[in-house]
C-alpha cells in the first residue's frame, strides 16, 4: 500500500487532515509525532524516509505564532522554518518522492488594498511584525518551485487565509479561539464586562478547518494525477469580516449578558489581507458555507474545552 506522509500532525491542520485521509483505505497515512520525525534534524528525516519510502508528502509543519511570539523569536521563526523546508525537500528528492503538497499562508504577500493575486508576490514590502515567518514561508514556496525546475519534481503549494475551527493544542491561539475563550471565561466567572483592544479597521478573511481539510484532499488528488501544474495557488476564505464585528457575532453566540467594550487602538500587523481565488476556482468551484453556523460550532467546541 502506498504511503502518504503528513508532517505537522500535532497541529490543527495536520491532525484533522490525517484523521480525514485515514477514512480512505487507498493509502496508508503516516502522521508522526516530533519525537519520531524531527524536521530540524537531517539525520532523523533521512532515517524516517529511508524506512518508509513515501509515495507523496503533505507538509503542514511549521513553527507558528502570533505577532508577539514572532517579535520575541525572530531568529527561530526564520531559521527553524527555513531549515525544516531544506531538510524536507532535500530528503524527499533524495528518496524519490515525486509528489509534495506544501501548505502555506497569506503572510507571503505584501499588504495591498486589493484582493491579492498570485502575481502580487514580491510586489511590495512584507508586513514588518510578521516578516521572519513570512520570509520562511516564501523560502519554502520558492524552493519547491526551484526543485520542480531543476529536478522535474511535482512540489506545489496552497496558500490559505486565516483558519479557524477545532484545535487540540492550547499553543498559538488564533483570533477566533481567543475571542471564544474570553467569552467562555467571562460567563464562567460571571464577569460584568469584557474589554477588547483592537483596531476598528482590522479585518481578516476566514476559512473553516473542515473546508481546509477538504481542499487539501482535493488538490492532493489532482497532484497525484499531474493535474495541478501551478507552483502555488491561493485558497480564499468564505468570509471577510471586521474583527469588531466578529466579536459582536461571538457575543451573540455565547449569550454573554455583560458589557463588551471594544477599545480602538493602533494595530500591529496588516490591517487587511484578502486572497483572490480566480485561479483556484478553475479547479475547485466555490461552495456556499454558513459562516455563522461554523462560528457557533467552533464556540461550542471551545466552551466544552475550556
């Protein structure tokens, strides 16, 4: 049976993807822990690939974090993510892995006022507070492209916007989880008010975890049949929303009765970033999703978790 490697299986995407793909008995899914496969250790990576002889790789591994974490650990976010890319791609090539799907982020793009198209890469400065992470993501994306040119491999990337949904680990809390946690805590402790400090102009584009898993599975099939030829493709979300409006939606969902104060502050980070999905729509037609229902499912999950 052909083996598929999913890296980053302890993370939100990797864990959900491995669970989903195991439903398909066509392949054997290998989703190792960091103990079994340390992508920062070339010897560990080579030993693991030599043992398993993978048919394809789906890379969900990355050192992730918010603006504060990146600012405090710039060297780690750039060097460790870049080293993982080098080790993974060089070993994949050495052991004959022709097919690799890399999961990337909209942080690769400069902040522009329009929808970001694939051709907008390198057309402006990266957002400063996210720069180390962004550079590493660009490095991985371009390294895949150069491997394709130099070795005729089939290494492609999908670029996602902000992902929300169920998550096992409490590390690297994203904005939807953070807001959910605040409302859960306020209800449990019967707090009379909650204060959020956010730029009133700050907006984000969101996609639900289950939709991400479906999209990765879909493009992985195309990849294996040589039908996905672009080096990278944007995967847009289903909703672009101001964070202040997201807070209001989650307040309603949570049924919190106290006072909510949304204080306007100057934002650290990109104020807005939206992906153009015309290229991906040639492969995968957009499907209408109920964002409010997905938010409710996510809140209910974190209410139980916390």
